[in-house]
C-alpha cells in the first residue's frame, strides 16, 4: 500500500519561487509506485492542495489532513521543501512534532538555530572544530554605531540578513562609506544583521544526510562565481557561476571537509539533508565555516542534485532513502 506523502512548498519569504522550483524536482523524482504525493503550497492566505483536475482543497490545520471527495487523507510523512519561513526556521517542525507526523528536515531547535546565521556561528565556534570568521550582530530595534563595528572588524566585510537565504539583501563592503547603505539594504529583509569579516579563499560546499541508520557525505562542490561573491544572481542565473563537482582540491582538503561537515551535522543534531558551506583559505591552509543550510535547494541545477548525480545515485533513490529514514524516527 502506498504511503501518503505531503510535499510542502512555497512559504512566506522571498524564496517562495525557489521553493516551488525545488518542489517540482522532488515531486518528479518521488517513486509513484511507493508514494502517493500531495503537493501543498503554503502561503499566508492558505495551505492548498491542487488536485490533477484543478480542484483545490484547503488543509485542515487542526490535524494537517485533507478532505477529498469525502475521504480524509492523513499523512505518513511530510517532505518539507520550503526555503525560509515557516519551513526552514523551525515553525513547521514544531507544528508537525506536536501532531506526531514525521518530516524530512532537522528538528525544531536545530532548524531555528541554523536559520539564524549569527547565533549558529557562535555555537559552531564553541565546538572548536573549524574556524569561524569574526563578526558583529546588530538589531533594528537596538542602537548600533558603525564606527564601533569598523573598530571591531577588518574591511572588507559581508553584511547579510541574519535570517534569510539565497543571498537576498547581502552586500560586500570594502569601504567605511559603504557600510551604512549595506546595513539599510539588509534591514529591508530582516530585523537582525550579521556583519562578518571577509575571508579570501575557495568556496566549498558538501551535502550530508542520514539513511539506513548511517551518515553519508556527498561529493563536494567548489563554487566559482564570475561575480565578487555567490549572490542571488550567481546562484540562480545559468552561466554566472561555475560549480565543479567533485571539487578539484587536494585529497587531504576533501577529507578535512568531509570529516568537519560530518562532525557539525552530528554536533548540531541535524537530520535529513543538510548542506554545509565552507571557505578554504588556501594561502594559510585554514578551513572556515560559512553556514549550515538545512533546507538546501532541490531544483534540477541546485548543488545537492548535482552532488547526488556525481555520487552515482538517482534522485529517486536519494529522496526515497531520506523519506524512509524520516519515517523511522
């Protein structure tokens, strides 16, 4: 008998469009012989399933079910495909935990922690397993002084929303005069901002997941952007960045990244698919933590699907393994 899977996509943030693209890939690659998939689009206006005949059904949020032609559909598992709030920041995770419905991502606490880049940096630094760039954390409802920030940090710096993805609202600041406009830009996206010293190096990213009770690392990718940094355009415009999988780095660096990513996955108590990003300071041979992405993109050209294919797997097998692991928990 097929298991009922809710594939939730959309969300309340600027990453809505990316989430919907991810959901297309996930839905296409879930084994229809094993799973009955119901794609549910989450917006502030409602949580809606659109049937093949075009008829729409609203989710009953009391128990996260659908009533279709008099039949109540309850779900064996939820595949969360929302980037940003409420699917990446722990809100939906807490909701599903209260309803005792399995889901594919990290738990509520880990999701909330990793979603906030500044707090996550502080926790990762305390683990003492990888370098973390020096940074400042400011809030829109609290006073801050740009001169104080510039005394604490060395230019250039990155200014980014503390809770946000896809590099929306992010700037690279090279001069003191550029700092305030960059802060203003980031505050349009979030009420908290991370200001982080720039580390010159090569960007390396690796997917980690648990399946069959074992931890697995995917082949590592090096991201080479034709722009100054891997911003929204570089991430989602074909040809702007070059993503090389497996990353052409020395074997010892590959091993270091694999081991460090595995440690962080366990120390942060991650579940499901997590992509962990690093900067390798090649000149000083130091590895820096960049961020842990607990809801990485799944569109056809996204990094995780690239890494899955490089590992010799199909997305159908990969997503199936992730779902089955979630249903064991």
